[in-house]
């Protein structure tokens, strides 16, 4: 595949790992996809509210407009201990080099306690307990590692608002080596991908099924 994608984001890498052809239709051919579902709207509302709150805005009228389910999740998020620490950035866009490529992400929040940094990510749909090699984990930790030099510790905190739990990944030198390898490998696979030689899975379906299997 022609590498005309300037920055690789976690959702792109995840999609390629699930189906290279689907990735190709969405990001190389840029074929429009359906509108997001209701769960997406809930997530968006909570993320916006958290952003306003951390920026010190008056959120009273927004809180009143939440659905009961959203209000429950917001209560969990608002009372998490990280929101009492120092705010480094909210909805922060970061890009950084990874070898010859660029990786990027939009981080919900970066928080600091002394010289320890925490990347926060709010999940309204639940989260798996093993997120160490999730693309979002790998990309965001590598991004913050390159931006916040000299930190004492760097951790990724998934705040699972649906189940009121937290999943933490602490970055270290071994993970850095592993993340660099995994991310470089998948970006190389994307660059080398040839859709004409890819055999579609006959049993799966997605928004591009009619294109990928026209008969
Ligand atoms: S239908 Fe299956 S093989 Fe075809 S693009 Fe979608 S996920 Fe990929």
C-alpha cells in the first residue's frame, strides 16, 4: 500500500490488525462509513464534560442535562483521585516520531503528581483487564515518553466508568523496547500491504462487506 498516511493513530493500527482490507477501504480509499451509534454519543458527552470540568468551566447546566446512566458515570469520573492532582493537558493532541514514521493520539487528560505522570483514558463501555499491548496503551505511552522527558514514572490509567474500576499500566524500559517493535512491525505491514493480494475472510461482515465480496 502506498504510504500516504502521515500519522498513525491507535484506532488505525487496531483496525489494520483486525482486517487490513477494512483499513484500506477506510483510510486509503476513504470510503464514507455509517454514523456512530448511541453508545458513542454517551462517551462523547462524558468526555466533553470532563474536559470542561478540568478546564475550570461552570458545568452545572451540562450536569443537569445528563441521562441517569451518564450521571452515574460522571459521578465515578468526577470523584477519581487523579482529578485532584496537577493537570498537564486536557484533550491533548500529541504526535511524535517512531523511527521513520509518525504516531499520534488525542489524550483525554495528562495528570502529574510531583514528577510522576498519569495518562487518563475514560471508558464508558467497559475495559479489558489486560490492556498492556492494546494499541492505545502502546501509542500513548510512547508519545508521553518522548514529550515528558525526565519523569520519575509514567503510567497509563484506564478509568472504567461502566464497572467503576481502574486498569493501570506502568511504563518501563522493557515495555518501551517491546512497544517500539510491535508498533514498527504493524506500520511496516501497513506500508507493504497490497489489497489485490489479500483474500477476504468469507465469514465476516462489516460496513464494507458489499465492496469486499460483491457477489
Ligand atoms: S467484510 Fe470482513 S474481510 Fe471484508 S472488509 Fe469487512 S472485515 Fe474485512
